[in-house]
């Protein structure tokens, strides 16, 4: 009987703690997503330099996901994070799909990807000249 009570308490604790944890650290999910996105962008840039061929990361704003061009691997954003993209006009495939492209010399089309919600979020900037990728925190709206 005591074991059942302990198991019941543990299951209640496991059900209550994760939502409390995410409320205590609201930017944690967005920060992790921004770091993952920056790593994907850096990987695309490295692949462009080493392969000698353009590489693009394509963003599907409506479905809140992105993938490298030619890759079957799709990364979806966690939770209710919104995705915004500012990129070169020639990289806009339509109003809800766009890309950031990297060239073999390390440069890119440049752009900014914003991840977050009303509590704040993160901006991932890509410099067009150097292809450098930086992450900055965005204030709450």
C-alpha cells in the first residue's frame, strides 16, 4: 500500500513539474530553438564552402519549420514559437516560404530569423558579406 502511495505521489509530481519549469524559464524553449537554427545555418555555410556549391536553408513560416535544400530532414519548432523571416527578395519562394542561401566563398544572401512569442524570443542574424551567424535576444512585445 505504501508503495502505491509513493508511486501516486511521484506520478503527480511528474505531471505538475514540467509545466511549472517551462513557466519559470519562458525563454528556454526559444533559446534552444535559436541555437539549433544557428547550428543548421552554420552547417549549411560550411557545406557550401567545402562542396563548392550553393546551400540554402528553406523556411516554411506557416508550418513553423525549416530544412536544408535537398535534405529530407525537417526541423519543426517546439511549442507555440512563431517564426519570422527577413531575407533577400530573390530568396522568397512565396509569401510564406523563403530561404537564406550560402555561397562557396562563405558569403550569403543574408537575413534575419526571429523565433519567439509574446514573452520575447531570439533573433538569428546572417551577415550577407561574411556569412557570419549571430544570436541576439529580442525583448517582449
